C-alpha cells in the first residue's frame, strides 16, 4: 500500500507496555516483583524511560525489543554492575540456575561469595596465569586466605564443578 505509514507512538509508551507484559526474570525465571529493564547491557530507570518521548513505529520497536531484557534486581546487578576479573560470575550464575536444582537464595549466596573472592584476588593482585592454570581452585584459597572459612571453599568447589561442566560441552 503506497504511502501507508505505520502508526507511531512514543518509545516510553512501548517501554511501559513492555514492562507490564513481563512477569518473570529472563535470566533466572523468578517472578518479578521489582523489575529492571536492561538495554544493551545498561539499566534504564524510570526517569530515563519517562524522557524517551521520540515517536517510533512497530518496526523500530521490534529492533529495540530484541535487545531489551527484563531482569530481577539480583540478575541485573550481576549483569550490569559487576566487573569480575577472575571468575566468570555471570556464566556461573546461569549455570546454577539452569543446571542445578538449587533455590534462588542459595544461588545468591554462592554468587555473592564468589564475587567477594574475586574482589580479594583483585586486591591481592593475584597472578592471572597462576589463576588460569590452577587445576582446581581450592589451592587459591590456601594462597590467599590460609584461615578462610569453609563458605568460600564450598563456593569455589561449585565453581570448579561449573568449569568441569562447561568443558564437557
Ligand atoms: Zn533473575
């Protein structure tokens, strides 16, 4: 149909509708109580959405939407606000959600511990090659925190399980 134009609506309108249509976190499947919208790895907050008044049509929206995800607070925090140096925390988290039967709060504990360990490794400037060549990561704890509590060891053991799982694929 020549001259036919797609109806245009403000981007903010599309985003609000999208927000209302999402019920579960797209990474961990948790029911969303508080949702975070993430676009190309960046969180877009309410105020930002309110200011997005450019008019777009459905075709443009489809492109935008393909790069948009609705995440729970925890997953958005890991995706957007952590910059781990040693561990692949994002992949580890997804592994726990997708390949184990652990519940949400247990996974959270593991991930938080691993993040802390990552921070400690950074603070100690732990040699990257030594980390990469570690056959199992338990020995890192012995180097780093001789009197470490078992929680870190358990988290590291899980991480080693994740690495073994990843290698088998
Ligand atoms: Zn989530």
